[in-house]
C-alpha cells in the first residue's frame, strides 16, 4: 500500500541519489586536520537541504571540533518528538590503491553505490532527510514532531555532540532518538540494533634513545622501541584472544539466555562469514564464545597501525628513537572507558621493558550501551519494517560503537531506535565502501512509514 | 714534518670542503627509486673529479642497481697496488623534522659539517680522492699503484659491487683494499677497524583478512596482523636481548682473550656512552657481555619500522588486511647469512599465530668478517696514523656491516685496511649526521702518509 509520501519518494529517487552523490564527493574526513573545511562544507550542504525541504530553525552549531547541524519541525501538536541523528563525517580512505573507483567519486556498480561514506553514514543520514522531505512535500506536514541533530565527529569520538548533549540544551527535548547508523543482519531481513560496544582508542608511544641510531653501531645496547611495543602488545592479549589486563573482564554483564537463544536462531553460517566476509584462513578470538558473542558481547583489543621508524621501500638500518602503536579496545555492558583505560595504563606501565619510556594516551572513548526494546517507538519501528520488508524484525547488537546513543539515554532520557540498512559486506572503514541502492530506496520508505507509525 | 702533498692539502682545504658540500647536496638515497637519477649524478660528479685530478681509465660501470665508479693510476712500477673503496650513496634522511639544518643543505656548525652523508660515506670517500689529488698535484705521481672502486648501493646491500667483485674482473687486481667507511674509537685516537658484523635485512609480511575491516564489527573474530607481528617479534628475542631462534648462536667464534683484553683497555665509559651517545634511561642487551662485546661480537636483532594500517594523526578503527615488519639481524664470525636466514624463516613459520599467513623475505645480506692485522699494509697504516695523530693505533671492531670487505677477501684475496675518521657521535643513519672538520683535514693527511708508507 503506497502513501503519497512513498509515491513522492519513488518518483524522486533518481534526484535523491544524485544529491547523495554530491554529498559523497566532499571528503569530510574528520580525523585529518587538512579536511576541516570539507567537514564544514558537508555540514552546510546538509543544512541547506534541510532548509530547502521545509525544516525550521536550521543552523550549524559550532563545537571545539566540527560543527553540528540542527533543524526542527514542531507543529504536530500532541504528538511525540523524534530526535533524528546521523553523522556527515567519514573515515580516511586509505589504502587508496585498493579502491576499484576513487573513494570520493561515487560510482554505481552491481546495484550498489561505491564511495567512502556511502553507508557510514552519509547515505543513511541522507535517508532521514529524504524521508522528511517526502512527508513534507506530499502532506505539507509531518506526522510527528521532529528535531534533527547531525554531527561531524562520529569517527573521532564525537566530542562535540557529547558536550552539547551533556549541557542539556532545549534542542534535546524529545521523546526518543532515531539513529540511522547500523546495519541489517542479512539482505532483506529487517533489523533493529539494541546494543553497542563502547571503546577506548589509545596510543602507546615508546621512546628509547634520544635520537635515531645506526642499528649496526648500537644494536645490542640501545633499546628498540618497536621491539618494546611488540613485547607490550604480546602481553596485552594472549594467542587465544584473551585480554591479559588485570581486572579487565570484571563486572561484565553477559547477554540474557533469551538474547543468546535469539542470536542462535539468526541466519548465520560461520564458514561463509569466514570465507566471504572476513576472507581469512581461520577466525580468531576467545574460545567458548560464538562469533556473534565475540563481536557483540565480549571486549576485544586491536592494533590499527604502528607509526615510526622507516616504512619506505627497501632497507634502512635504523633503531628509531621512538615508535607508536594505535591500540583500541571495545567494551561491553558492565565496563566503563574510565576504568578500562586506568587498568590498561597501569598494566602497560608495569610490563614495559627495560630501557624505554612509555606514554599511554587516550585518544577518544565511548560507553557501551543497551537500548530498551519494550516501548512504543520500537513497536512502531517493527510495524513499519514489516510493512516495507514483509518480515518480522530481528534484534541484534553491533560490535561497533556509537557513543552518542549512551549519551542520549544518560543526559536526555531518550531511548534510541537504531534502524539501519547497511549490509554485512558494505566494507565500512575499508576500501570499496558501498551502500546497496535498493536498501537506500526501501530505507527511505521504512523511515516514512516509521514516522507515521510513531505518530499514529 | 710536512711534505709537499700535505702542504698542498692544507693550502687547498677550503676548496676541498666546498667540493664536498656540492657532493653532499645531491640526495643520492640508494633505497628510494625516485632518487635513482641523483645516485647516477653523484657517481658522475666523483668520476669527473677523479679524471680532473689525473686518474686514468675513469668510468662508470653499470650494474643492476646504481653504477660503480672506477679509476686507476698504475705507473708505480714494482710498488704494490691499493684498491681504494668508498660509497657515494646515503641513507634516507627521515625523520626530517629532527634535522637542525636540512639534510641536503650542508652547514658548518661547531667545527662540524652537518649533512646526510657527511661521514657515511661521502666525506670519507672524498678524503681518498683529495689525498690522491694532493699527491698527484705535488709530486706528479703516486707512491703506489692505485685503483679506485666506489659504489652506490652500500646502504642497500651492495648487490652491484658484490656481483662485480665475484666476477673477478681485471680491475680487481691489487694487493690490498683501503676502506674508508669506519670510525675512530674516540676523538684524536687513531683507529683501525679489524672486524665487522654481517647482516640479514628482512621483511615479515603478515596477512589476515582479505581486506581492511572495521574493528568494531569484526574485532574478536578477524585476525589482526599487527597483533600477530607483535606476537612473532616477542618470540624472536626475549627481554634480556637473547635471540630465541633455535640454533642461531651455534658456531659463533668468540673474540680471543687478547682481543677482549685490548677492548677492556679502550677509553670507554659505559655511563657516558649511555647518557651522551645513546641517551636512553638504560642500556639493553645480553647479560654477561660488555657493551663492546654486545655491539661488536654478538648477534643482535632489531625492528626498523612496521608499515601498514593507519599511521595518520588521530584515530581510524581498522583491522588492516596486512602489516609488515622490517627486521634485521647482525651476524658475527662463525655465522652465515644463508644459515641464519633459513633458521629464522623456519622458526617464524613455526611460531606464526592462527589465522594469518606470513611471508618471510630477505631484502639484503652481508657476511661478517675479520681482517688480518699482521701484514705490511696494516703496519704502514699504524705508522702513518702515528705521524699525523702522535699516538699508537687502537684496533677495534664495528657493529656495522660493510659486506664488500668479506667479498674483497673471498674473491680477490685482498686484505682490507679499514681506516676511518668518523666519531662516535656523528649520527650515522640518523638526523643531524655530521663529520668533524678537523678529522676531514687530518684524515686526508693520514691517507697521504699512508700511501707513502705503503709504497715505501
């Protein structure tokens, strides 16, 4: 059953896609200082569009980092108010040589749109804007009150929006949050995300000699920061994936038996996941836990890069004065960034090898969170999803972190509805990120119906 | 007592220095493909100068890498023939921001000349050229027969000269080699180097997933190549500096009791070395061995850089598909590169963690060597050094590697005289490399006298 708004969305789909491509061409990489202007530009483009479609009080809100985008439409008297969240910033695109088409030149191939940010999160954020446009254009009003709050620092810890939300401004007055930054468990399987891991992203900087030294002259006497980092990292996690930081697992709240049972009934084939999604000869991680438990409900530790020394082609025989490891840990309910970071820092300082100094730096952090499933907004979401996809919704968690979801609950009392349309093979944070074109279209329809159900 | 040649050298010192500066301005970084033309240019500049001063048969000899420079003067009938060796290539200059003056803009400060290659080896190689010029200009002849053979790949393993020497060409017909690429043990202390460590320079490339993955989504299931590398490296060497590769120490020939006694009498203060030369809070390495034993006569293992993943500022939550570690080992007499590499490769393949593949690649190699001390060329060298410096010569080893010295002995039967004038704080392979200006001057005089003594 089509509605005028859905009809409008279907008629205007090619234009929606062209607009999204224009937004994807802006390299709004929040972690790289040289792209600061691009971040602001992306924010302005979205703000201009929100104004054009009829949203009110549209403005950029400056933060210490990249600006927030705010807009509202509050004329649905007696109806609830949604806070629609998304982010316009993206991850760095490297390694560039692995992209089939350039990361900031969107290209359609095989029913997908390829570009950095296609799914995470410009494409999903833009679905919200286009659902609002469709409703406003078709009905000249929205079925509920809507506030839009978008950020440009999700990929770098979300400091700006966190400070804004913590200040409890009037712009946060709402009944629930709609977060479009997650994925469907499988193609055509409507999915709501009900749990997120938290994280601490850190740098370990190890310093040995006062300057770079010749490894022939000094090898055997001068401390080697890379060797020291290797020794430290090898003591952070054992070969079975068990993190060795004392107390790290204390207080973890495991999933309920019901939740675990539900996960077991999801369409998941470990061998296919290993072969097609990960593409590794073997999966790793703690024994005694399924893949979904390991990635959704257990803490993990990863190393992302180790800057320093000589990384060119060929050989340079240097003992570098310093080297750094970028190390992050994912946290699960029952853990807090502050406690985990303190345990980690104390342990690293205890195990650091002789001859070197270590700086343990916290780059950013986010709380783990679980969202309530027994409220009318979640029920509205499952009805809307059933209408569009013809199937019952599954509840999953995500191993990723959307720190603001915890802040919405803590500071503004908002339950979040995490409705996402990414797919497991969308290459988030990796080369050849994509968004399925059908999901972009049906995602907009799902959101149109959700706004209707939430106001019904 | 001055000779006409020494008088000439003293009179022409400012010009010699200007010429050296011009040579240092050419960024002949042999490991970086983009500097291939600079390497050839440096070779040509030196060849042109050899021709200008009266050397004969001057030419570049092409290799698979950068060209050799050859020249000779063979008119000292009945006198021995020296093969004068040096190299015109240099190490990469990074990290650039730690240089006080730019690496390829030579600058005099505090009695030193600062530039990449100042001491290693352009400055020392150029002393040979200027000693030959002084003798030819003052006497219109040389006291011995001289061949000059310079290379441009010393910093990348010296493949070209090794192949040339192994082919036993007529250009190698000589009685001994003069190698100017080492250092004095202390300022004003004439020094001959009689032993060098060998080396194997390798890369460990670890591959996990087929492409970069989001550490939130996949952390806990996907193998992390950096963690795997850390686990491997931590098993290569223990925290006491002992290398754990099975059989690695088998067959090592320790220094003689006499040599060890001589080392103990050298002016060496471990605390000063630690504080001023290394600048670390603590020295590392195998217990039970002195610093000189550890750096001259014991094998070591170092990591020089770990390319891969995300090395920019801030955060990227990626599990990279692959990561690499540049790992080298220094070898001592009794070890061979082939055997050590085979042991290392087999061990790495045995200890590699689950879920990853490892490529163990040999980038370059060099044999360890000891040179004979009981020949007339070494005696000529000690007399020459005593004349200039007024002190008895000390015999040291170097922890570094000059692979060609072993090849000179093996393929051409040439004993090497390793007469060097670098100083321990010259920052070889590091930012702010320098050459002491007095050593440049007295080094030329030492070589002039050495040529005289060797022909006497």
